[in-house]
């Protein structure tokens, strides 16, 4: 008998850039389950993707309220045993003082998780789901994962799991260098599926103990099965560079522009795919930086995944660049490698797990100077074609062997069904 599944998402099925990653997993998991209930917390109402969802998927929106009234109610949980235990962890494991801000983060996130766990029990009852035949899965390791933990404490027969990505697990990426209730989530759930090995290392260092219930389970991307490195014939005197990300400060798009502006011995055509809340000012600054250099720059704006892959298939690139100041394991790099693009990237998060320096690309320090980046781009440009073809072949092989969505999501489904 097939199990039922509840998935807690952030954006899917509503129109936000991150919805594509959640959607992929939902669609891959669908054939393995009897019924899937997707619970989204997105405030928008416009459906993200134009598709016919499988007949066993239904949707429900539960939007968390973080206003003043929520904060007031959260204060009443200050003496809850779970909160007290977390305070001890903050003091003894994290070696941090309990500031008003840290206490507020803990109380509000615990309250939102507690509130959602109660709503989950109501949904399960309404949908007539059997606890012993149910998996509850949080795509993000945040208050939703806390809710699944609290639900499992009440109903131990369910299987509870969570993914762990980047901003939901790396403490330094968040206000006050703190994320609440990681020990509760990891110890209570049946599995925390980390998209990089670095995440497990990070959490073990924070909690100062081995965490065997954290399972490495990489994401994946769809790729180009027709890739052939021998088809690569670069143009003399020119270099084509692609980048793909939201245009936000953390992605350091302006740093790409500053680095390219320092190169004078050959011309560069740089294409960036992706938009974002900060896009106009960053776009304008980048265009201004490169205005008198002779290099060409193209901002294509937000683009859906299907069009992105078609763009890569029809527009060969010499090099892919990612200068983000923090990452999990970027899906954008997986997608680029599936088209044989060597990658120049900053060594942050789990990026070094996919970009192997000198084999399928090049790694830079976390905070590289524009001169260092320009030097590495020039170094790549001057490589013999034979070496460039080898980099391209290795990039494609990395994707095919380690980050193929069909294989990775299949393994993920098999793993959680075996819990």
C-alpha cells in the first residue's frame, strides 16, 4: 500500500523564482505516493507554472502571521520545556548570551512551528490520513521543520523529514548568527536531508556532536544529453561568459562587471540570466562600469527554467561564473555543467563539492579581488583548446554522475520510502 505525503513548501505552486525547485521534487515524488498534500506559505495568489498537476496532488495555503500580536503570544512560551532546553544549548553549545533579539527569534519561530503543527493535525484529520502511513516533509529547515518535529512528538508513528539548504542552516547567514531549534529538528525527525556535505559539518561543529541522522542528498538539474565536448570551437579574440542568479547584493553581479572591466587583451561577451529586487540599480552600475571597455553585456531578466535550458542549448558559452558570497550547492552551476560549461566560482558553502579546481573549473577565495578574478579569466582564455575541451568534458561528467535530477530525486524518493 502506497503511503501518503504532506509537503511544506515556501513558494510552490505560486509565482516565485524558487518555486521551480520545490515543483521538481513534488512532481518526482508524485508517482511514489497515494495522496500528496502541498501546503504553501506564500502570500501571493498567482499560480507559478502552467501545468496540469497529477491527480493525486492537492494544495492548501497556510500563511504565517509575524505581526505584533504573534510576538505577544509567543512570549507565553518562554517557560516551555523545549524553549528552556534550547536556551541551554545557546549558552553551552553556541557560547552565546541570551540577548532580547535572540530570545525573540527563538520564541517567534517556536510559536509559528507550534501553531503550524496544530493546523497540520487538523488537516490530517480533515483529509482522513492515517498517521502510521504518512510522511510529513518540510522542504525548508525552518519553522516548518519545527512544526514537523512538534507533530512527531505528539504522533510518533508518522515519519517526519526535512531538507537543509543554505540560509536555513548556516548560522552566519542570518541575523545575530543564530538559527533556532536545530538540535530539536535533527534529533526528532527521522532524517534531515542536506544538499551538501558541508551542511552536516557545519551543524556538527555548532552542536559539537556527531549527527548521523543528517543524510547527504544532493539536488539535481535537468541537462543536455546531446553534449559533445569535441564540438567546442572558441572564437579567437573573444570569450563568452554566462552567469545566472537573482540580481541581489549577495550574488555580487557588480563584482563580475568590475573584474571584466580590467581585461583589455581580448573582448568578452557577458550574458546574465535572472532578475531580482535590486536588479535595476545593479544592472545600471554594471553597464556603466563596462560602458567604455568594448566588452558586451546582456541582462536577460527573469527567465523560466525551460527557456533557460533552451538558451544554453542554442548559445554556447566558454565559461560560467558565480561570485556569490554564500551558497549551498548552486543549481545554476549544475545546469551550466550539464551543458559542459567550466565554472569559475567562489569557494563558499558546498560549492567546492561540485567545482573541482583545475578539473571542471576554478575556485576563488570567498572574497576575491577584481584583479584576481580578471587574472583567472585571462588564464582560462589562454589555455590550449585541448585543455578547455577536457574541462568541458569533466564538467558534463560531474553533472551526469552526481547532479542528474532524474537519478538524485529517484534516490531521494527511495530513501524516504524506506524510512
